[in-house]
């Protein structure tokens, strides 16, 4: 339970809630295994499924109905 002194200090000064602590700086030598969004969309990170999906996206993009200005 809070003491009378702590209660008076809270009444006079208010209560402040500290924000979340920041994370430590990551090790620059750490290997990143998760592909970035653009790499996944373009299939650049080596996944066969991502390459296949990127090919499908490219085919859809090249359809005459999907081209801008036509």
C-alpha cells in the first residue's frame, strides 16, 4: 500500500507513466533471415514460391486490360 507521503506527492505532482523501454541496438553482424517485402514480391530472396508468384504478378501486370493509358 502507498504511504501518505507518496499519495500527497501523486496528488500534488500527478502520476506519470513511463513509456516502453527502447530495444538495444542490434548486432550489425547478425544474419537477417526474413526477406523484406519488396524482395518477396519480386522473388529476389530465392524462394521458389515467391518467384512463381512474382511471375504470375508480372503476367497479370502485362495484360492489356491491366495497362494504364489504354
